[in-house]
C-alpha cells in the first residue's frame, strides 16, 4: 500500500510542477498585461465619463466598452504627446513645463529622479557598460546592478560608483549602493538581457557572463544623474 501511495504522491507532485512550469509564464504575462491595461483604462476613464455626461449614448453604458475606449484614448493622448514633443515648438514648451516643475521643491525631486531613471533604462547607447556586478548582500555573492553615475570621495579622492540593485521578479523595488569603483565588475550584458534575467529570476539569460574580478578595470562612466 505504501509503495502505491508513494508513487501516486510523486506522480502528483511531478504533474503539478509541470503544470506550474507550463502555466506560470502565461500567468505572469497575463498579470503584467492586465496591470498595463488597467492603468491605461484608469487614465482614460475620466475622459470617457466626461464624454458620456455631455453626449449620452446607449452603447457606452457597458463597462468593457468604456474600458476599451479609455485605453484607446490614453494611447491616442500618449501618441499626440510624443508627436508634439518631437517638434521644435513642442520641445520648447515641454522644456518650459519641466523648468516650472523644477521650482516645486518636492515635486521636482520625484519627477527628475523618475525621468532620469527612465531615460537611463531606455538608453541604447553604451547600455552594455551600464550593467555591472557587485558583492551583495555578502562578499562572494554577486548581484546584477546598473551603474548610474560615478563620483569622488571628498576626503580621499577615491573614485566611487553609485549602483542601483533591482530586486529579482519585482525590479520596481531596488537598493542603491555607493561603493569603491574597483569593487564594481563591468559585464558584457545588455540592458535587455539584464532585465530579462531579473524578471525571470535568472531563468532567461545568456549562456556566458563576465563574472571574474580579474577583468580589466572599469572605465570611468559619464554621470547619468547630474
């Protein structure tokens, strides 16, 4: 009786694990897209409500139709905003708007940090030189990080590096480490490869990685956050 029960439990465990490996990526993809769609729908819903209040129509009373219209309106607004800011006049107006935001003490700090972080994450030029490895959380255990800028110790003149260490699976939360630049190992990973490794817990990534500390010393990087 026990061997039969043991085989049944092992079969049940292996099948459940196979199901998790099969459904897991689909579930994560679904959750990410649902979050994006819900965010877009919430952003455009006030416009839909405003239109419905001024031009009542029977077809717009269905919730899913409102959500679809809200998403389309949000995407349209994003396209228009991107198109306008790509023009000279639009860029000048946007620069004026950013300059006005910089006069607001708390808002300026949050907006500027988020904007610079997004610019860093989206940057294509020299992106492979921004992905590094550092000893974290303890010596000998390497974590993937993004070199955001370099600075100098005011007392010793030693060069320091500011490295952002995103958490795996949930890279929206991260640690910021300031450490001697000689303790930072430059990798040959691109930004896309690093993000894929973080999002999948290392399941998706290149076959080789520059891990050894005997690599050539890292070149000084131009500051991203000025």
